[in-house]
């Protein structure tokens, strides 16, 4: 079992934290407001803890980045560059702009020629970023219960990190499709836009992606 550090105390961080605890891992969630996690910690049990971003990054063997895309870089800076070195960082963020959706379509602050994960990998070069969990709702991130395993698209530059993430995804009920290096995040991050359209338009949030071969 491993020590999992989650940077971000919202619904994604809490859902993934509970999922990792379900499979026997120790989990610390990093936050700037510990009061937001009082109920989560109470329900999660003795393998759960709460700390600062710095404490969480020091604690973690694997890090989950579950902060808003607009503050993701700042959160990693608060975690301390030295605490990210050689660690796998599962990047669940999306570059969602501070603007409302247009006819159900989210607005991003990136372009199709440059992803948020590329910026993060360039800034924190000694960490191993792997894109995952960004294209599905928090309530479906752990053993979602579909009749078939949904596909989780991942990418990143480090093969061992992707292998470790694939093993986690298998336990969480997904099949993994490795799309290559960090540049592929340019295609993976917009999948969140596609996933959200039925939700914003018709209040349908119970779906996932499946790659057929």
C-alpha cells in the first residue's frame, strides 16, 4: 500500500481520496481550509488525514493534482518543488476558464496547440505527470458500475509512472488507453468539455467514454 497525497479539497479530491482508502492506501488531502474536510475525514476513517499542500507533498509517494486549473501551478508551487521530484503526479485538472459555459460548452484558457499539463510538466520538470480522471465526473471516478469498463485516456512522458497509474485505474474499474507523451493532453483535456455537454444541456451526468477496437 502507498501514501497518496491529494492536492485539492473539492469533490474530486474527496472522491478519489475515499477511493484510495477503499483499497487500503493512506491518504492525506492538502488544502488551505481544513474545515472543508471535517466531514470527509470523519467518514474516511483512520487512514485519512488533512494537511497543508506542503505537508501533503512531503507525505505522498504518489500525488493527485485535483485543484482548479486556474490555480494548479500555484498549488504545486505551495507544495514545494523539492517535494515533487521523481514523483508520479496524476493530473486530474482541466483548464476551465472563469467564464460560464456557452450553450453547454465549457470555455478553456488554453488552445489546442498547448495543454495545461504541458505547462505544468515544463514548470516542474523533475516530476512525472500523467493525465487521468479529467474526463469523467467525481461520482464515477471509483468503480462506476457500468455494464462494461469505461476507457480512461492517459498520457505522460514517463513509462513507469503511466504503468503505475494504469494499475490504479484497473482497480478503480477502468480500462486504460495510453495516448503517448505529454502533448496528447491537448486532445485529452477537451474531452471534459464533451463529457459536460449532456450535463449542462439536459442534466445527464451518468455517462463515460468507451474506446471500441
